[in-house]
């Protein structure tokens, strides 16, 4: 999973074994790490989507070993 804004993979959320440390925006389909959340919503507002918040957690399916 790669953040649309910074291009990094922040890995899993602290304390989780399956939840990515970010979200998928259901309004525009972008993946956003929690570190880029403010930038994400600033850019979203500039694109005419101000006030829309549709964060969905991203579950990472672990591959069988």
C-alpha cells in the first residue's frame, strides 16, 4: 500500500496486525497515510470536495507462509 501524496508505505497501524496506517478515501479512491491527512483534505477541498469525509480503513490480507 502506497500513500497517494508522499509515495511511502507507512506499514501497519500501531498495535494492529491487519489494519494499514492510513485510509482509503471513498470519494476519490485515493489511499492516504495518516501522516498526510491534512494535505489530503486541503487538496480535496481545492478540488471542490470540501466537507466530504469518507475514510475507510484498509485491511491488509497477509499472504500464507
